[in-house]
C-alpha cells in the first residue's frame, strides 16, 4: 500500500495521480529560482506541505511537491511574504521508472494559490514531467516538459 491513489479532495485542488518515489534534493532552507512571472526572483524553502519524517530529520522536498516559500528577492510587494509553490526542477539527479536519470541545471519553483491555481501566467524554462503530471495547471502553462 505504498503508492495509494489520491483522494477526491486532492484531485479537486490540482494534484492528481500516483506519486513516484523521487530523490528529495531540496532541504528546508534551500534557495530556488522562481520560474514564473509573478515578480519574485529567489525563493527560500520554508516548509514541505504534507511531509512526514523522523525526529531530528530535516524535511526535504523533490520535483512535484507542494512547498511553502518566502520570497527573498523580487518586487517590493512580493518580498518578505509567504506563498505556496510547486517545485518544477531540481539539480539532484533522480531516477524515473523507465530507468532514465534526470537532472536539471538549477532548482526552480512556481508560485501557486492555496487552491492550486498558478499565480503567474507563464513559466520560464523546462518543467519536469513528474510536476506536470501532478499539476495540470502547471502543465498547461509550461512551454517545455522534460
């Protein structure tokens, strides 16, 4: 029962399908590039939504995970505010089910609303297939899906 189907509540909010096991390459405190046009430039990972870990273990996230971020650099109205985001790229290599190893040149996320809608209207750079499968709104705005 490791890979359970998601409940209807999560599907309505934007995340769908089964979650493959991906190497968690972004610990809390990591800096990410903002890949959308909301006005934020650099994001800091504050919390991984739904993370269940062990005592003393630092929470970490991977591609497709919903996270809480604070804006470090960007427009004055965005800075020092907390938002929800989805990771679309990570530098740490991870293995897909078909045996291919995937690695991006940067860590990037897209800011979303609490309901799962994208805050911006476009995404710069490629988006991982794992994130696009779980978040249909991100997949429709992505120019390249790798």
